[in-house]
C-alpha cells in the first residue's frame, strides 16, 4: 500500500501548489526561489502589499494548465489566455485580501489544530484515493497508518502542513463571516413547501395586446417625457465600435471529415486483420472518450449510434458510424433485453495536420499583410471575405467568431480609427479587425426613444384596460356565474395547468411571477382577482391542491438545510469579498511590467513557458 501511496502523492502537489506559494510569498516573505525579497519584480499591490510577479505567474501557470487539460487536444486561444491572466490576477488579489483580513482579526492556526486536522480531517481528494478505501469507503485507519509510516517523506509532510496552514485559518475566517446565517425549521419548511406544495388550475388569459385596440389608448408627449426622465438607465448607450472583420473558421472542412472517415475505416480493417483493440485506442486521431462504454440503453446514445449498436451481433466490429461527435467503431460485448455492453473507438471531427497547417499559414499571412495594408486589401490578396460588425462594451460578438472580448479590448482601449489588429483567436475562429468608427458612451435621445416609449406606455395602458375587463369577469364568477361560460361568451378560453409548484415553470403563465403564485392563496373553485404578469392579465381558478408531505420533510429537512446554508454562505462570501475589493487600494501594473522592454529592466521578466 505504501508504494501505491507514494505513486498517488502527486495529488498533493496539485492541491497545495497555490496555497504553498501563497504562504511562501505572503506569509513567510519568501519569493519563488525560497529567498527573502523580490528578485524579479512586482506587478501591482493590494493595500500597499506588493504582488510579486512570481506569485502571479505561478497562479497563471496553474490555471493555464487546468484549462489546457480540460480541452485537450484543442490549444488555449489568445482570448482564453487573456481571461486566464485576469483570473490569475483576481485570485492573487483575493488571496492577499483574505490574508490581510486574517492578520487584522488575529486568526492563526495552532500546532494542535494542525495535527488534529491532519489526523482526522484529510483533504477531500484523499477521501476518494483508492489507497485509503475499504469496500469503497474511506478508511481513516489506513490513512493514519500511512501518516505514521517511516516511508512518508519530508516533502509530503511539508506540503500537507502548508495545505492545513492555509486552509484552517481561512475556514475560521469564513465561519466568522457567515456565523449569523441560520435557517430555522420554519424557514426550511417554507423552502420545502415552495418546492413540493403543488396545485392544478384553470386560467383565463386576457391578452391585452390582442383584446385592446390601439385606438382605445393614447399616449401624450408629457407621458413620454415623464417615462424618459424616470427610466434613464433604459436609454443609456455603452461605447460602441464599428469594425470590419475577417473570419478564419476553424471548423473542419469537408475534406477533413472525409479523411476522418477514411481513418476510421483503416483502423477497423487493422483490427479485423488482427490488431489489438486496446492498442488501437492509443493511435493518433483516436479521440478522448474512446474505450469501454459499459451497459447502456438505447435512449442514452445518439439515435444513429444506438441503431447500429443494438443491431450488431455480440463480438462484431461495426462499420464506421457517423454521429455529431465523429466516426465510431463499435464492438458489442454483451446484450440483454433492453441494453447492450459495448466499447468503441471515436475518430472525432478535427482538422488534419495538413489542413491545420494551412489554416495557421493563412492566419500568419493575413496578419503580415495587415501590418501594412487595410483589412480590405489584405483580405482581397488572400481571397477572403470582409464583414462589418458592431461591438459594444456590454456585448462583444462577431458572427463566426463568437465572443471577441480580446478584440473589443483592442478596439476600445488600444486602436485608433483605421488601425488593423493582429490576428486574434477564439475557440471557433481566428479573426482580424479594422476599427472603422468609435462612439463614446452616451444615451438615446428623447426624439429617438419616443417611438419605443410610446409602445411601452401603450402596452401598460392596455394591461390596465384588460384588468378592468378582468374585474368584471371575476365579479360575475363570484356572483355565481361559471367561469368557462363567461369566457366562451367573451371569446376567451379556460386553459388548464398543473400540477406545479411555486418554483416551477408553467407553460402559458411563466415562472416565479404573480400569476404562478396566485393560485396558492385560493381555496378549491375560488378565483383570483385579475393578475398582471408578462404583459398579460390572468384570472386563476384553483381546481386541485396537493399538500407537501410532512413525513418526507422529516427525512429531507437536514439535507435541505445544508443546501440552503451552502448557497447562502456562498452568496455571503462573494458579497463580503467584493466589499473588501471595493474599499481596497488595488494597483494593477501588469500591462506596464509585462510589456516592458527587458533591456530597460534591472531583471528580465520571465516568459509564461508555453
């Protein structure tokens, strides 16, 4: 077991890397090399505490590797790189703010707390480590035996200590911040009731837009002006940029797809000729997710996949099956009445090496031409299309490229009209922009907004008219008339909905609005007053009531309380941390430091290592 544990201690490096570096830099005053002081430089500060480049870069590298592993084999794009840089900065700032708050409150970890945590509260990752499981459950005795073993090296113990010295004080701080959050049994019951109390209703929708004619309502200029003055935020305009764009789509070409089908056929023939299935799983071009699928029913797989798998004989290797994921070679290993057990080889739809090289070459050529020509001239030389797009500081999207935050940053913060950007990258495409026009943030004028305001005010007045008609209908029903008969007389219809809970989406009515909630305050066969919701007016009649199961609540009460506490604590912590950031003196010098000429610096700034 000890040999297995030594092989599994790699998790410690992953789990404690950030915490360990944070302790060295922020608590012990050491840089990344273990020496006191800052040898490479600072990229900012938080309340006067320097942010060392090494700490930021280490966090950046960790996040970068996580993203790269999560989307392998796709490379990290330039847009993602910028997002990771910002995320690393935010993480370092947050950790510094937390460390400063720990010091301000005098929160520390004692040796006794550290030893107790190490012995009885192992990190979550260790609780699922196979070396410490007995019959599938965590075995504390195995874990403690490992800690007491002479085979445990000093580095592992140091990493564990760093983990606990970081986690325990932060846990104490988090408990202090959220100590006042508590949900009584009554509050938990209300949440349980919201989720489990259900009703069925009949409802009439008066639909003001259809039942009230435009000529029946008028909007004056004074009403337009009043609405405009009272809703300034609605008419605010973010900064906007008009750009020309060239998009180089990364989507595999038809030739690439054909090549993937050919590869799938070749791999199938190799297996038929005697190649081992497991060996083929490691071949270039075989996608992640290939291998054993276990038992599955027809509805768990794409239709075309299931059609072939359920028709195949046990032991048969099927012809390539095309789905939206790629080409599959399926081998059925066993079958039951409604299930099969199978393994497969997936050849995903990707560009071939030749195709990808051609795409990168085209992107390089486009960028080189853009350095000295307009985007139209560069595109014409390479026979590429130029499109016009509109970006804002609130919404940066270009059709074919997706979210182009990096391009928006360039347009709003760096470019002058007529400038051409370098080639930038998203998951979907490479793209290059030319800034055509830049408009500062402002507001829609009253004259331009008048049309939409008139429609809004008119719609509100129609709702009021519909409510008046609804009051007449409700009065008749409460006087003994039948809702369905009155509805038919007025050209309306009683529609049925339910059973539904307060938190459910109800077709025709919506979700979490007054109409959905109105039925819960009624008795059977009672009707509600007219309820306005979603620019409509509803009359609700309760037809069935299904009360929450108090017996089931006894069983679910504690898990539900824990869920509610977890969500409330998470919200509190986010708000608390944002509050610290709002009042902190945060100086971000990344642009200045990372873009500096190394020849001008006393110490060179290291690269990112990729």
